[in-house]
C-alpha cells in the first residue's frame, strides 16, 4: 500500500514538472516571436538610413553578379569569340565587382564606427554586416525534390557489382 502511494506521488510530480517545462517553453517562445527592433538596439534614424544604403549596395552587387554571370555563360557557350574579347569582358567584370565591394566595405566600416557593439552583433548574425557566410537573398526552390543516391543503388551510368 505504501509503495503504491509513493509511485503515484512520483507520477503526479512528474506530470507537474513536465507541464511546468511546457509552460516555460511557451512563455519563452512568446518572447522570441516579439523579437528585437533596431530601435531596441539603440540604432538612430541616421544609422538606419546608413544600414539601408549598405543593404541596397549589397543587393545591387548581387543583381550585378547575376547579370554578369549570364553574360559570362554566353561567352562560355560561344566558341567563335576571341581570347582578347574574353579577357576584356573578364577585366570589366572583375573591376566592377571589386568597385562595388570597396563601396560595401567602406559603408560597413562607417556603420561599425557608429553602432553599439550589441547592434553590431545582431546585424552580423543576421547577415546585414559581413559574417563570412555567402548571402542568401533569393529564396531557394524548396518545392523541387532532389533525388538522393543510396550507396547500394547504382546510378544509370554505373554497373551493379556482382
């Protein structure tokens, strides 16, 4: 009889602890959904305009890179183009890319000088300031299923081992 009471008491306490953990997690989730704004981080209106200008430069760099890549792909496919023309196109492409990167670096440097460390941290994590990872501006196509190859299933070009 005593063991039965102990078991039931432990079960009830376990349920109370589990429900408390769920309630605590939901409370924290509510705080995360609210998020921080730039104003909460102490960013002024002038600094916001600097951040937006830098973001526009980064967006422009990305759009230019896509446009230039299309041009370079056309050059790859055209076998009649002379090497000199390819060299000039590549030079022009690299010069333009480096110039835009210099403008972005200059804008980042100016922003870093005036922002608080906490604001810099948040903007770096979000990718607004350079964090070393490639930027993902365009949403990837997640609706297309990519077939994964099992190691035991041969591809059409492979012959099954016997």
